[in-house]
């Protein structure tokens, strides 16, 4: 993450913070459709047992640890990916338990 962060400057980060709607959209896309899809497939294949709960937990976890590197390789907005990664890492400790509780009731 440190090496990827060296590829953009503070101006690029400032531009990202000027449009927080992109961050909110990305958070919604990371936690919304994926969590619901995994919950549905877990219920379909495993019923309501511990395997379905485990699959639901796995689906609610964020998976963007390597996204800045992939965005760099695709020549995209690396600052946006790095800032989203930092925001997601900070918020996931609050979002994941609430989302898991809401989906499974455990």
C-alpha cells in the first residue's frame, strides 16, 4: 500500500475528497449486492445452518486490499482506490458485524 501511495500526489487525494459521493457509492456497492447475493446463495445451498452463516460472513467482508495495485495496473484513479481502501478499512469493523447480524440474526 505504501509503494502504491507513492505513485500519486496530494493534489489527487484532494480531488477525491471533493467528491465524497464516489466513496459512498463504492461503499454501497461493496457491502450491498455482494452481501445479499452471498446470503441468498448460502440459504439456497446450506439452509440456515453454520455453513450458511460462514458463507454470509465471508461475503460481508471487504475484499479491496489489492484494489490500488489493480487500479495502478489498469491505469485508473489510484488515489481514489487508495482512499477508498483506507476508508473501507476504517469502517469495516463497524459495518461487517451490523450487516452480519442483520442478515443472519446470530
